[in-house]
């Protein structure tokens, strides 16, 4: 299944590079949970991040973020690619 997760509030002072580092951490452990983080987008001005992930379920995607770097999504939505 595909999911879009939304991080509504980046930590104070976090940059696009910090998000790239967190994404790299996700990639290092994602296989343990049958998850593939496919892409992400950063809105530095509003402090938001959007991650597109293929996962067996939302909890598996959430677990990767939690274990890789602790920056868990505020929302996660199932999506269909058009």
C-alpha cells in the first residue's frame, strides 16, 4: 500500500539537510519492516515534510521513522498513485 505521511511541525531550526539525513536513516532500516520510503518533500518556510512510502500498513511506516530518528509523522494517509 502507498501512504503519504505528513510532519506538520519540524523541530526548531531543522533544515532540508536535517530532513535528508533523517530520510537516509529511514532507508538504512526500512527493509526490516517491509517498507520503502520512495520520496519526500520539504516546506522549510512552513516547517512541514511530506513522505511517500510503500508499506504493508501505516504502523510499519510509522515504526521506521520512530526507530530511525524519532521524528514521527503527525498524520499518515493511504493514497493511490494517479
